[in-house]
C-alpha cells in the first residue's frame, strides 16, 4: 500500500523500478524448499494493460495449520516457451516472493504486479514451496480494509481505501493484494504496501492500488495479511 493520495502513471512506473531493484540488504534468491502439499494453487491468471503485466493466483491452505512465509515462485514465458520473467532472483520486495500468512482451510489472493518484460507474455507457471507453521494466531495483527472505491488516474484504474488495525500489535510493510472478478474470472489485479500500521486497535492508513487489467463491471476481492510478529 501507499500513503500517497495521488500518483501519476509515470510515478507509479518509477516506484515499480525502485522496488524491483532493492539494495543488497534485501532478501536473497527465492528458495522453494520441499513441495508444499498443504497449499492448493488455482485461478492462475496473466494480465497485461497500459504497458504493465501482472500475475494473480488464488492460494488455499488445505492443511490444519496456518502457514507463514510461504514462498511463491512465478515463471512467465513468451513465444516458444521462452522464459521472460521470474521472481526467483534476489533483491525483490518480500511480498513479491512470499505469502506472509496463509490461514488453514482458507483461500487468499496473491499478486505479482511487477512482471518486468519488454516482450509479449503468453504463459505463466506458479509453484508454491514450504514455509513454516504459525506459532500462534495471536502473533499476527488482524486487519480489515474499509472505504474501498474504484477510480481512474491517467487512464489507469486505481483502487483506494483504508486498512484498519483490529489489534494492539503494530505492523510494518503490510501487503494488500486485490483482484477484480467478472463471471468468475480474474480480469484485473494489483498490489500495494502499507509501510507502517500503528499498534493500536482502530488505527488506519490509506492505500492505493494501480490495477493491471480492466475492472469495469467486476467485483473486487482484497487480501491484507500482515506478517506474524
């Protein structure tokens, strides 16, 4: 999420470039570890619009335990199956490589909206690795999204709203993933990061999500999942 109330598409593109080139202190290359039999992957969708490309996927926790830091590997291909993009490389923002928390027997959306390629993408493969079991549900902040509405800036669909902390636990770098569903299919998706959410119940921060795709006439679903403390 971002706290800015207004951004141009040029500013958004610059932000994407900065996040895609994090300093050396950022997380390293993504490692999947053992095959995760406790997560079902579905609704994998490749989206493109306004010179941007994104991947949306629905993750469902099928085990009896809530999982955290679940690695998600994306491989985007083009003509002839040529690899055009992978989020495996080091230096990416953590939400582009992992699902911070995946509750047991619950489905959540995950989005990579920084698929950087100058070529036309035609295929995508998503694989999920093994994270760890959440030690305590109380260890994670509980958040809601409120006041969500759709607008446009510079010809791009923008989803705005507020994220509200329902606990006294502070949260940082809270990812918010959004998908637009029309006829049961994903037609637009995006992601934002809220840098800091104060540790008091009822505190809130604004966010904006610049969507990839066309959400006209679609219903919006949001996933906001802070990391466990």
